[in-house]
C-alpha cells in the first residue's frame, strides 16, 4: 500500500483527513518529530484555527525549517487551510508571526459589509483559463464542483500576479471579494478549502495529489459559470439519546418532548427513528451539506474517553466526508474517577474522534449572563473563549433555544422586543424571545438578541438558531426571529425548527439572509429527502451543491 506522511500538531479534526486518505487506499505515516520529515516522500500539512497559534506551534516544535527544506527539495507537499496560509509571508490575523515565505503575499480578514464572517460553506475553486486549457483539470478541480471552506482570513487574488511567479491559482469569490482557493507550482499544492470535508469532489482532489496528477484531462472545465459561488447550505440534524432499552437512537420531539403520546402513563416510549451512524451516512449520500449530532441526554455512566458519542463520530467520519457538528456536554466536567476536565479537553476528544465543530447550548446562556453582569467584559475562561482560542472561532457553534413571550407593549419588558405579524393568545402585538437552558425546560432572564451579541464577542463562529414554538410544528421557520438575529450579528446563522417541506427552505432563503437551514423530522420520517429539498431549491433558482457519486 502506498504511503503518505501526515503532520498532526494537535489542532482540529485530523482524523477526518486520515479517514479520507485511507479511503483512497493509502497508508499514513505520522510525523511525530521534526527529523521524521527527512524521510517523508509526500507530506501533507493540515491546519485549522489561528494563523499565529499554528505557526508558533510549528516553530516552537522545530518543524518550520524541515518543512521548508522538504518543499525546496521538490518533494510532493500539500497544505490544507492553515497549511496553505503558512506558505505565504504572513497574515493580518497575527502580523508579528511570519509565514514560510514560499509564496509572496499576505492574508487579510474578510470584510463583513455584505456577508457573514467567517466564510463557512460550499464554494467554488476556479482555475483561470490563462493557467489551463479548456479541457484540463488542476489537481482534480472542477468548476461545477463545490468545496467546503471555513475561514475568516484569506489571500486576496489579483489576476496574473501570482501566475507571473509561476503559480497556478484557483480563485474564489465571496461577496465582492476574490481570494485564493488553491495554489500550486511544481510539486507544491495547497487548498484553502478542506478536501476531506468536500465529499467526492474533495476526495478527487486528494487522489490527484497522492497520485501526482497535476494536470488531467476531464472536459468541460470552463462551462456553466452560473454555477460559481457560495451555495445555500442544507443541513440534516440528528437528535441522539438513549431509549428506554438503553440503545442509542435518533429521535425527534414536539417542542422537545420526544416520547410517543398516549401509549403509557409515563407518556410513552422514546420515539425511535433509527440508528445514528446509518442515518448520517444516508443523509450524506442524499447530499446533506453538513451533519449535526445533538446529544440530548448525557448518557454519562462511563469514563469520558468512552462516551458513546465519540464512537458515533469515529464510525460516521469513516464514510461521511462533510462537516460533522456535535452538541451536548461540551462543558467543564468531572470524570468518573474524580478528575476535573475542562470544556476544551472535552472538545478536543470530539475533534480527535471526527467532529469539525462543537455546539454549546446551556453553558453559553450562563456565560452570556455573566458577560453582561460584568459590564460586557470577557473572562477568557468560558468554553466558547477557550475552544475558539485553540481551534478558531469557526469550530464553535452556539445553539440558541428561545421561546416567544408575548407582550402588549415593548414598555412591559426591558428585553429586546419586536412587533409580530402573529399576535399572541390575548391579541398581543409584541413579543421577545426568552432564552432557555436544559433542553428548553428552564427559561432565563436573557433574550436571544442579547445572547447572540454576547457569544459573538466571546468568539463563537456560528449560531444554530432554534425556536421552541416552532419545533415539531412542520409549519415553517420563525422568519421574524431569524431576521432579528441576523440583523444583530455578523457571524453566520443556521436556521432551525419548523421545516416540514421543501417550500419552507425556499421561504427562509428567499425572505431572510440566513446562511443555512436545517431539517430533522421531515427527513427522519422519510417524508422528503435532502435531495428532494435541493432539487426543489435548484428549480427555484437557488445555487445548491449537488452530490457527486464518483471520484
């Protein structure tokens, strides 16, 4: 079996990259110390998170010079995400930390005037016609394919500048900005996107690098420019818990009640809709852009390292090559042997098992309350702050679980209120969105508007916006809530709760600026597939990623 060397500096989800490489029938040799690089023929440098943190880690561990020597020697080298960024002179993310200086240029932060930041989602990687003939592909890249990006800093693209230095560049447009999505020269190739999280399209890129196929005849490379750009993300969510028999199942409730109605005095059995790993793979093959697992019970009667969700992530990431988010239990805790374990350590276990993002719920509400109580000062110790500092804000999702509180006038509350088109039970024309914790069972004296502002300041990279009132209703998303939250923050928002048919996805994308939309029950009950939703959106003129079934 051919081998490739992979450098793991303990940052982000390297397990998924390893799974992707092994899926392509390559054996991985792990770089464990700098001298190992001398024996590497092909070297892959992955990375996520903060540019300065990553480059400092490389430098302090003695890796920078061996990496530079490997590249200069002409041996095959691939950088991914921060691995691409490291090739440049430096980054505005940390101006005092230099890059490798292999490629001229510096990274800047995306502006947030006309778009959300971070840039999260599926976008193009377009090789200019000046670099390739009409029927050639650069390392397997296709204009019609989509690749998964997640970053706040990028190298601006100026046509011809890097090409003049001999580099082939695949550019990407996000809002009005154009940046470098992939770059290569000689045996050096690097991507800002994550091929291991880009489905079949990403596996094709990895395969081309591993096989040394720098240019390949594919056909039709420069056709259909209307397909370029960021797609609308459709996400499948799986609520996972133990049922009454002790098995892990995917379930779905109505306003968070997951028991069947009327079958027993206890309220019935836990609704069992299938096995988590099997269902995740099914949604991946239907074209889901991401998979979200929400652990809605703790099922903690074992050591932390043996948590059932860790095994679900390991098994899922072996065959599902799109981003995986895990929520539930990401907090400071005490293991069964009495050892104190930080939220950062818990998150690290999930990342090592295959997760790309962690979702924080109740702890985020408590942290936000403290944030306002302390005069909007950051403590530096919350789960959001510590995890985003280590892995980047794109790795932290905050799950917001609000419910409507109706009022006759905004003067009745000190909370952020809106005028609603859907009056309350007594004809109230206003409402505010009360945040809840503990799976919606406990309301708190903080509103959704306050919460999202606080967690954005702490370093959260994305909001998963639920709505208890709409959960299980199949009546569509709460558009008023979504619009209000989107107007309050700059980070991306995933709309959740209420989806019952494809038209609801069209409605939320048409009437709000949401960055993604999530479905659960309608998929679990097989009323509609993810593909049904995407086909419907495509017919309505929305740009969506279509599933590719062949490398």
